[in-house]
C-alpha cells in the first residue's frame, strides 16, 4: 500500500503522522548546536566633527544631513 492510498483511506492517520513529523523537526531544530558559527562583533562607526559658529539645535539638524550627503555608503 502506497503512502498516497493510505492517506486517502485514513486521513486522520495521515494528519497525525504529519503532526508528529513536524513536532520532531521542531524539537530537532531547537537542539542543534551553533558551535560552527564564528563570534562576530557588529560594526560601529563613530564620527567626530567640529562645527563652529552655530547653535546646538541647528547642529543636530543640519550636520547629519551634510554628513549623509558626503558619505552615503555609511548610512544604513
């Protein structure tokens, strides 16, 4: 008897078999180890500038725009 014939004749058995298979897969996925993955530190970028003769409020708005225009590859 083929699997397709068994599934048509006994649909409840096919559903239970599928659920058991999915639960086994979820359990196996959670128990996998990650020892093969390297430890990676996320990249950090720090920019220090001096912007003379402006108010601090203007510097917060105007300076990031000018930096983004000058270095678009740094903007994520």
